[in-house]
C-alpha cells in the first residue's frame, strides 16, 4: 500500500553528529564571540556551529558519507529516495564538504556567513573565502555588513585581534581575505582576477553561496559550473528557499530554521493572505480596494508602509503601474509630482534607472515612497522593513514553493524598535486573488509545515472493492445556422429591466493568518464610476454603426431613425425610474448595451456536438486516490467517518492526531461507525465535504439499509471523470466531474451526485450540464452491456438532495428493481425539464 503523506522538510535535514574529538575541533573557544555577534538569536549560533562541526569535526570525509549515515538511520530518507544511490545522485559535489543551511528570509543569514568565514580563516582550515551572491544589490549590502563586522573592535578583541580584509573581485584574492562578488562577474568573466587568484587553491578556499537555490536551480548552471571547475573543497550555501525547480527539498541541508518557527519566535512578521472576497475584477475598482487596504494599514501603523506589487513581466509591470497612477490622479486628485514621490516602477530596462536609484533609500526616515511595482528586482537581498502589503498581480508570481517563499520574504523583516506591547505582532498582507487561495493555502502550509493531516486510503485487500465501467468519447463539433433578414424589434416595453445597483459598494475579504488559520474579516467601500444618461444614449446610438454585414448601412439607418438619441435618453430615464436606480454604474451600462443584442443577431447559430463512444474501460476502486483532511477543515466544513478498523491503517504521527479527533472536547467533526460490518467500503475512512454528504453517508452506515452490498465515496478528480458541457452566459463551457458515490445494490451500480435542496428550485447551470451528460453516459454504458451480453451490473444515475434521501433509501431496502430503475428525485425532475 502506497503512503502519500508528504515527508516534511524538517525530516529531510542531514544530522551532523555531536560526537567531536575536542583535539580536532574545539568550538567552545568561539562561544563568547558568537554570543556577542548573534545576541539572543540562538538559531544563528546553532547554524554556525553545525556548519563548523560538519567541516572541522573530523568525523566524516565528505557530504556523501554524511548522507549515507543519515540514510541508514533516518526512515524518511529511505521513504523518499528508496536507495542510497538515488540520494547520492541528488547530492551536489558529494565528495567535498558541500552543504546548505535553510534559514528563513529575514532571520540574518549575513551573520551566519561572516562567522563561518572568519572562524575557518582563524582555524587555518582555509586561506581565503569567496562569497558569491546573485546580484549587485546583495553584493553591495553584504559588503557593507561584513565591513561593519570586521571593524568592530569588540569582535576583533574576542578573536585575538584577527581582522579579515573585505574585498570584491576587482582585487586579487589574497590570504586572509573575504572576497564578496556577484555571480554575473563569474558568468561574464568581467573580473578575471577571481579565476586567476584561485587557480589550484580549491582545497584551501571556502566558497559561501548566498541564496544558494540559484546554484541548484537547474543542471545547466554557470554558478554551479564555476564551483565544479575549481573543485572547492569547502562549499557552504544559505537560502530561505531550499527548493529545486521541481519543488523538491534540497538533499544536502544540514540545518533548518523554518519560516514557521521564525514567525512563532517573532523574528519576522506574521503573514495573512486572502481566502475569500467579493472584490470586483475590473481593474479600476480593484485598485481602489488595494489602495483602501494600504490606507487602513497606514492608519494602524502611524507611519508610511510600503505596498509591493509583483508583476510577471516588464510589460505588465509598466502597464499596471500606469493604470494605478491614473487611478491616483483621477480618483484621489494627486498631482504628477505627488504620484512620482509615492510610486516607484522597478525593472531592468533603462527607463526605470531613476527609480532603481531611488529604491536604495526607501527605508530612510522621511522617504515618501509608498508603492513599488516590480518584476523580479526585489526578489532577494532587499532588506527594507516597512513592507506591509504584497500584491501578486498574476498567479504566476505565486505558483510554486520557491516563488511563494520569495514573495513572502519581501515583507517579513520587522521594523527596528517595533513595540510589540503597544502595536502587537506586525503582519504582512498578501493581497492575492481569492481564486488562488486553495493553491496558496497548500503551498503556504507545505512551506510552514503547520497542518496536521489524516489520510484516507484504500485497503487493497478489502472484500468491498469492486469494478466499474467507464467510457471515453470522441466529439465532433457541428455548427447549424439560420439567416434572418431585416430589422428586429428593440425595447418593446419602452424600458429595460435593470438590476439594482449603487455608486458606493461595500467590499469584503477574509484574511487567513498562516500560523493559526484564524480568519480576519475586512470591509471597505469603493466608489464605482458612473455615467450620465446622455453618455449612455450616445454609446447606444453609436453602437448601431457596428451591426455586422450591414450593406450600405441600411439597418443602421433604420435603427438610428427609430431610436434617436433623444428617444434613447427617455428610454434610459424610464428604465432608471422603473428599477429605482439613481445613477448609472458600469454594471448598468453593460446591461443597456447588452440589451441591443437583437440588433446584431443576423441569424441564429447553434453548435452541436456529436459524441461518439470511443473506448470502454474497466476500472477498480483500488485505484481511487488517497485523500486527506486537515485539522482546520475538520473544525469548519468537513466530517470524518471512521470505524474501529481505521486506526490499523494510520502511521504513528496520524494516530496522535486521530486520538485528538476522537476526543469530542476538541471540536473536530467526526462520526464513528461502531459496527464494522456496516462500514462496507474499502476506504479506511471517508471524508464528507458538506452537510448533505454527511447526512447521506450517515444513512449508508446506519445499518438500516442492509441491501447496500458495497460502496465508495469517489475522489473529486481523476477516478471516474465524466465530460459535460454547460453555458456560462452566452458561452459554452466544458468540464469534467466525478460523481460523489457509487453503491452496489443487487445487480445495480447506483451512481449518486449529492446536492443541496436549494438546487431544486434554482439549479446551477453546471448541474444542468452534469445531469444531462451523466444520464447519457450511463445510458451508453448500459446499452454497451446489453449489446455485448455482459454479466455486468446495470447503472442507474440520480442527482439527489436531502429532501429525497429517505425515499431513495426506502426504494433500495424494498428490493424492487423496477422501482429503483424508475426512481427520479425532485432535482432529477427539475433538471430534466431544463
């Protein structure tokens, strides 16, 4: 049985032994220095001492040997890599002392790098140190920090007055020096003295790589190639995002101080992101909401915060920055000078040179910048502490563990002298689109490792497994058209039915705190753009000019003669009176324009699809994917059904969580089926996603419906997909859905999709499409079984709501096959009439 529990990053850290011969390595003589350098940041001391034990302890010969010891002693490595050979292939430079330190962004990696560098120089393990960084910005800031450290008399005294020389690649790297250089100088060989200085000195040189994920991001990497070329013996990297491009965690991490721990320890800001909202999609209105959020933050802080807007391309960066500047000018009456003071646009092209220069001073007292639009210029090495809101403009800026950790990292640093008692814990808001929330939530949870989860598996040996038949189709589109000549009648009633709308709208959002999953509700008001009656009348009149295939403008003239601007104004005014609207918003404008559709309908066009069965497949319930449920969702909307056998299929970690779930005082939603013979499913536990599903499962496991022989709750994707079509407005949409339940009763497979009672009177368009597609799908399968005289159960599909549960289960228990075959729920009847 395959276990799909994700192995957490903290379980994949290579453990460095504490068994060290003091004659080979005595770390105690550096304790006072580290106490002075790191203060109360114990994690920095731990990271430094772990790295030094790794390189100086004398217990291992290289990274490969360290990895082997961990593979032998750590089951998580064996579960992930299966064989040591697989782990070894993942190790970069396995025959040297090469390792990574995973330190959350904003926790002071510079202190760690400096301490390791200077101690190895003092110990004469190496003669010189090369520090490689991914950008000129980081090179400049790290150089300044290292020079500050090196010229501190207190540090020098504690290190027997040893003071390293801090240089960059324009100078020759000499003994006792620490050279800080950006990777581009290595790539482009612009400072060839680096290569010349280090020839044949790889065994006596320490290479420190800041933001080391750049080295291992891909196999074809010049940074990695440079390290390999000189064959450095000591190669240590630090990063807050120790992930390969595929999302896998680094194989050579020897110390981890996670983002979750940093947040818990108040080393960095708390993080909130949007889980739900009713924010308008129109750009003008969305910017108002984001602006209001920024202003709320400003009022709470009492000083100017920064909002960083992250775009995916330079083109989009410029575009959205211009949109926002226009909003500031039109909506908030700011002058061009005021806007330039407040907004920076950062990218690599020449027209952003001035703003890039101003970026260096944004954290200085009195700086007026409040908004930064950027591409990737701010991803690393930017230590500004007044970022309190981040807006990923595109999902692509937020769709991987590496990206999400980098985006989070831009706002994590806590302002100097932050008063926790007075202001509480600082937090940064990620103003993402709510439709990304599920993927954001998953990625954030994986990065922070905060959710306890329980896995529902398939017992492959269960007698309750069964087979199903599915079929795939080939579809051939066919367009049917009819042509109508002449003018359609417009606006029969003399007015248009309008929805009620207002100029001022209340917008709400729910922000989830990533550490405790608490939700903070936030509301704000925005002002929609409005139009005059004359403007709308003119727009409608002008639109007659766009009638397609209007030879010589005949139809246009007819419509414009009948509906003059004056007559349109009267019709618009009457529509407003009838609807009770006082102003014309964009929503109403679109309603007026869409009401002219008949004028453009020169013929009716219908697209039909010929669906032909292609392949009939037999599938088994053994292939249902494992599903999981989190602690927070069991306290909100999901319910766990389990039996006394469930615990047999849990690992040790899950058992601890399962015991918490069973304790009714903890508030988890769960239901135990006391009699294992009533739990007739191969699933080790079952997760209900809604109240109707909960009530349906309760009926199945109650023992009152003995004729149900076997059943499963299908996974939401992948197991039994049925293609369906539905209409969203005027546009057809295609999708796949997996029916919720499959029940084996006598010689029948009952396929059930469970919905809420409110669908009976007002069904969603998607459900109309699903119902029609499923009926046709199972009719096709039944015909196939009959035609081929197969000894397979017949299929019966129903879309069921709680109001019909009792009748449905009564029909099952009666054992009347004809009544069961002819059963129609209230929702079935509604949908068949659509």
